[in-house]
């Protein structure tokens, strides 16, 4: 089955799910094909991946019991 083409607005709306590995195979492939050909979306994806990586690297804090 040929992957459906995605528009920039669809790609940007799905970036978080793509980074988190939550897209099904067809949608993931369509996303990655779009990112190969769209510099704007590819830059946005790279920025978001970097941000997520930095946030995941932060130490986890435990909330106070009386919060």
C-alpha cells in the first residue's frame, strides 16, 4: 500500500506522537517521507526532538506529599 501524502499542518500536529513512537507504520512512513522533502517541517521536527531529548534528560523530582 502506498503511503498517503501528508500536509505540513498534519505533520506538525503529529510530531509529538512521531517522536514518542506512537504512530502506526503507514502514518510513520508518510511522516518521514514528508520530512525528507520539507525543510520547514524537518527543522521543526529537529527542534522538537532536541527539546524532548533535553527534557527527558532532566532529573525527576518527587512532589511533596502536602502539595
